[in-house]
């Protein structure tokens, strides 16, 4: 059995591609999901990857879920904080609930996912922390004050964790996908989405597998000196 990898939001979208890619690399993967039992079952039937249901926004549920994964599969050595949601609205119409839901899931959820696995990584002197941020954390986005704040916050998390973990053999890096062909992007109004695609020099959306391959590399031993970095994959839509 290979190293154990935890992927939050690992049964759909970019997370699904990451779970599959890590399994193909020989990792023992645990994929979490928040609500869609039917999709999770279909995912396990198709891939043989074990799924766990908890809400990343809930610290106690995350800690208990992670303890269960470790009891079932062994110590988590790779953690991919991928779970995320959107509640898009122009700022003047954004409700405090829309703000809070996104902060709780996309930012506090990243804390909740990494914090319970961090002590074990420090003890074992090895860990790979990979956070899925977004192009919109780098450039901001009309209608995404909440989401952009969380995705920019992810970059602060990995830059800080990188410094804290480096001596303990732990790396922490972020991936910033651009617009990728997932349900989340397909949920954008078609006219708006077409305009967005026009603004991508590559002339197309990215594929989830194009993000998953970056994660596989960051998880590998070869990436040991890459720490605190942000890797963008956005078809030349935006440069930092
Ligand atoms: N820049 C400037 N003005 C803009 C604008 C933009 N990017 N987008 C819209 N506007 C303007 C519109 O032209 C319109 O102006 P008028 O009233 O003068 O015509 C006004 O703002 C209102 O726009 P909408 O009609 O679109 O407003 P809405 O309330 O119906 O919808 C919205 C608002 C939900 C935010 C919608 O604009 C939208 O979905 N935008 C896309 C947001 C986006 O990119 N989300 C990414 C989701 S995927 C993801 O998050 C994954 C990832 O990491 C990349």
C-alpha cells in the first residue's frame, strides 16, 4: 500500500480528477464529500476509492473524520484541501450568509482539513500539503468578493505553513486553477461563461486532469524543495 492521501471534495470536479490521479500513482486515497451520496457511491463503484462524508466547514466533524481515515488506512501523508463552494453575487447584493458560507467552507475548511493532520506530519517528519486556490484569489472577480477573499487567504496559509513545516520535511503549496470545465464553472450563466472563455488566450476551459497532474507532482518526492509556491494553470488568462 502506498502513502495515504486525503482529498476533500474528492468525488466531483477537480477533486475527482485528483483522487483518481493519486490512486493511479499508487497512493491509498480517501476522498471526502459533503452531501451527494449518490455521486459518492457511483465514484467508489467506478474507482474503488473509499469515500468519507463530512462537512469541511465543521472542525469537530473534520477531526473525527480524519481520525477515522487514519484508523482505516493509516497516517495521512498527503492532504489536498480542495473542497470549495461559490455563492456569487455583486457585493451590493451579497448577503452576510453568502459571505459566511463561503468563508466557513473555503477558508476555515482549509484550516479544519490541515490542522488535524499537521501534528502527525511533524512527528513523522514528512508531509505534503496542497491547497486548491483559484485564479480569482490572484486577480479578484466581479461577483466573488467572498470567494476571492478565501482563495487569496489560501495563499497566505500555504506561505506560512511552508515556513513552519520546512524543517519537519513538510511542504505546503497552492495550485491556482483558472476556469476549468467542472460543474462549478458550467453553473455560470452561459452568456457570461462564453465571455470569460473569450478572455482566455488558450481559447478554452482547462480540464480537471490538467490540475490533477500538478497535484501529483507536488505530492511526489521530486517536489521536496518546492515549498510555499503557487502554481497557476489558467491558459494564460492571468499572470502574477
Ligand atoms: N465587470 C464589470 N461589470 C460587470 C461584470 C464584470 N466582470 N460582470 C457583470 N458586470 C455588470 C453587468 O454588465 C451588469 O451591468 P448593467 O446592469 O449595467 O447591464 C451588472 O454588472 C450586473 O451583472 P449581471 O446581470 O451579471 O448581474 P447578476 O446579478 O445577474 O449576476 C453574477 C451577478 C452572479 C456575479 C454574474 O455576473 C456571474 O455569474 N458572474 C461570473 C462570476 C464568476 O466568474 N464566477 C466564477 C465561478 S467558477 C469559480 O469560481 C471557479 C474558479 O475558481 C475560477
